[in-house]
C-alpha cells in the first residue's frame, strides 16, 4: 500500500490563525466515509451542534488547536453530490457556496442563512479509500467550488484488507490537491492532514479544473456565452464554471432562480437543452452524468489496483490491539495492569530494599532531647523522600516515558479520549493519571505538558483523588484483611466514581471550552536508552528541589508537636472530624494529621495510637470503611501540595485542599450513613 505524500513542502509563515482570525474549515463527505469520526477525534471536550436553517440536517462545530494555530472546524451533513439538490441537502450546498452571506438571487428568501458562520476557507473532503471510485465523482464536482481542498483518504486499513492499493502521489497530482492517507478510528494521519489544512489556508490553491470530455465542453462553451455578463456573475456569486455546468445539467434550484431574476435568458437556455437532446445520443443531462462517471472510473483505474492476499504488518497487528474500537480498551487495560504490577510488586520490592531498610536502621534511635528529635525528623524526612523517589517515582516515570517513546502511550490516550471527554478533559491526560497510581507528585508535574491552562488545573485537581501507591497500600493492608476482596474493589470503584462526578462538577467552575487537539499517533519505535534516561531526569529533577525542603520541614514540625506532648491537643482539635463526623476513636486524630506528611505514615501511627496491630479488635467494619474512605480523598500529601503550588498556582492549590477535605467528609458521611442509617449517626 503506497502512501506517497503530497509533494509540496510545508513552510512556515508569519501569519498565525488565532481567536476571531481562526481558519474556517469544513468537513464534507459521503455517508460512512468517516467524516464525523475525524471530527470527534480532534473535537474539544464540549462542542456546539445545531441544524442547518429550516432543516433536520445536523452540523457540529468547535475550535481546534494545531500547534500555535487554531481553526474553526465544522462537520457538515453527508453530501453525495452537488447537482439537483433540494430541501435539506440544498441548504448544505448553500453554506458551501455562501456561508452566512446572501447572494442577490436569494435575497428574497425569508429564512436565516443555512449556518451562523462564514463560508469555509478550506474544505476537507473525506473519502472512503475502500470505495474510492464512488467518491471520485463528488471530488470532480467539489473542484468547481473555488475553494482549497485537502483530501483525507480515510479507512486505508480497510482498503488494504480488501486488497486495494492506491498510488497516493498520482491521485494527488491528477486532482491537484493534497491527498493524505488516514485511519480516523485509529488516529493515523490526522496530524499530517491538519498541517496540510493550515498550509492550504496560508497558500490557497484550488484543485486543478476537472474538465469534461470535449463533446460536453462544446455545449458548455455555448451556454457560457449566454451567461457571460457581470450582472449574472454578481447575482449568483459562484465560480463561472460551476454555474455553467450546473445549468447545463438542468439544476432545478439554479434554473428557477435564473428564470426569476433573468427571464430574458431562460428561453435561450431551454432552447440550448432541446438542441442538445436532439443532437446527442442521450439527453444532455444524462450525457454529462455519464461523462462524469466515466472520468471518475478512468481516474480510479489510473491510481488504484487490486492485489491478492495483502500482507498484514506487525504494526497493523499491534494497532488491532491498541487502536481497535473495541479491542483497544483491552490493550489499554493491559498497560494499566502493567502499571499496577509495577506499583504493587516491583515498587514494593524496591521500597523494601531502600526506604524500608533505612527506616529499620534508624528505628532504634529514639531521641529524648529537642535536638535529637529534630535530627531524627530530618532523617525521617530524607528517608521519606527516598521512599517516594526510588521505588515509585523513578520506575514509574521511566516506564511511562518508555511507553511514550515506543508510541504505545499515544495510542492509549487516543482510545481513552472519549472517557476523558465525558469528564471534561482530553485523552492526553491519560499519562498523568497513570502516573498518579504510583505517586501524585510526578503526575501533577506531568500536567505542565498540557497546552490548555484549564485542562492543566482540572486534571491536577482530579489527580489528587487518584489512589496513589501509598493510599492503595493502606486500603490493601486494612481493607483486604477486614473488608475482603469485594470491599477493596468497591473502594477503588468509589474513587473512579468520585473522579468522574468531580470532573463534571469542575466543568461548571471552569466553563471555558478548551479547543480540540490533534492527537498525533507516531510510528512504533524501540525506546533508546539515552533519550529515555534524559527525559526521565527532566521530569523528576524539579520535583526533588521542591519536595525535599517541604518534606523535611513538615517532618520536623510534626515531630516537635509530638515531642512537646501536643498529641492530646491535636486529637482534641480534630475531634469534630474524627469523632463526631466519622465516628472514630479520638486517638486517630494524630494519624490523620501525619497523613499530610506521607499517607503511609497513617498506617504505622494507627497501630501506635490503638496499641495493637489487630485493628479489627478496636474498630468495627463500618469504622474501618469510613476511615479508609476518608484517607482515600482527604488533603493531598505535602509533597503533592508543593508541586501543585508550582504547576497551578497558590489559589488553585489551596482550593484543592478545601475540595479534598469537603469531598472526603461528604463521601465518608454518605458511606457511613448508607451502612448505619440515620439512627446510627444520631
């Protein structure tokens, strides 16, 4: 299957399309060509829809960001031809011809223009590559519109399976327009497609004229002489060649408008048609349609051939796993499972060999002076830093960078895009969310790569509710022992539900619509060690400088509180939350507070506060469940908060604290209420 590209090179121009100056682009195509699939693949999380004026034909439109440029993309209803249209289909043609303007011939129409935006600057004609011949007739007609056209030769994988091999370069040369092979369902070719759209906008070049056969041209010349007047050109405001061919085919709409506005010319046109019907083997309109069909068939024979038993490459087989509309989710879940394995097996083993051993080495050091307590707190803070970086941050970041370098992560982001759209985000946030399963710190740092400030803020706020390895460890340690497998599963499902609901609620706090994004699907590649290590270091080095002082400082403050006997004061201060709201023993206030330093410290301090490792002897199943729910959602640890300050700013970072406390209390109360009822709470 050849995929020769349009030969004109992409060049940079000073003109930038932004804001009100966006490039206007319309998607056109026949039924089942994949036109709407392309729109949804690049559309923003929320896009506008409507019907063409006075019709039931829907359209959709939204801004789409392409690098530093933006376009205004419109998905028009299906269009099978441009001749002899009526009713709803005619309104789609009127938009392509005039947009929201009115030519002189239609000033008498009382209805509003077909769509509330201007005529497109560029057309994207989407063709089903597996049914190329049927689509080429419309390509010949679209070339008459006088608009730059970029052709998306879609469903190339389906054409390959059917044994259709297309010479992309020759097709592009014959049509005089760039032809870009795409597979919209898998995201292939979309980035290149829209880069050529920008190029077509900056250097508008219309497709080559697709002239009819010589015997048809003779009748066209005769008709053109009848129409050759400035008044007619101004009244119709369409390319002269299109008007000639349209009237030559007896198009009902244009013919009636001509008869209405230029009654003196109409008899001559009717006489011309009658003459043609007499002199040609078939009526003139049938002859023109047959000629167009013949030219499309000849063009197809020139650029396409059938092959037997097409070879399926290993890249295509992998795409069947990662980008298939149904099986793609299975591939994504496989990667998700690999990340979980890294968190709960590899990272746990690394933790046991690094931070856990260091903690054991200093466990016998129990200072009884303020200086000693501060020294021990500094050591504990540094051990905590090692416990974050060595087992969780570095391996997970290294793994996800490798997935990005290989091209797999881009495919996962494309597949899960619809899910993230449902909560108001783009699929590109998939990488930070996966990182969050290990540690929220690098996950939030990774959101800096998002182009939209709104998406960066919303995804950072939501990532704090992703159960990181520390919170997951507590859930598994207590939940698996006292609540069973189903209880643990329900707790993690609750996290997903909370994230989904919050995503929808936060879309009201941040209502601005982010522009759509082109998700580039690169070729598969083996990750190279040097770039892999360099990218991993670039993503983690800033975190170390931010987290280290705060982690050590927080450790010192909490240690001094404990040294000065402030435990009872802290427990009393937190009693409204621990006792009244959550129904827990008052001694659990300090473990909750220490969770701000590092979540897994809460588990150790629970044992200390209750004086036993058998938590089930002191807490019933409702209390354990309520406590775990609260720990899942309340205040992100101090390391996460520090990164949030840098990534989304002070205001949103403090809002995150208020949000997490509120959500943790509300969800914990709902869970406690559902398990005990009102009588149990009173």
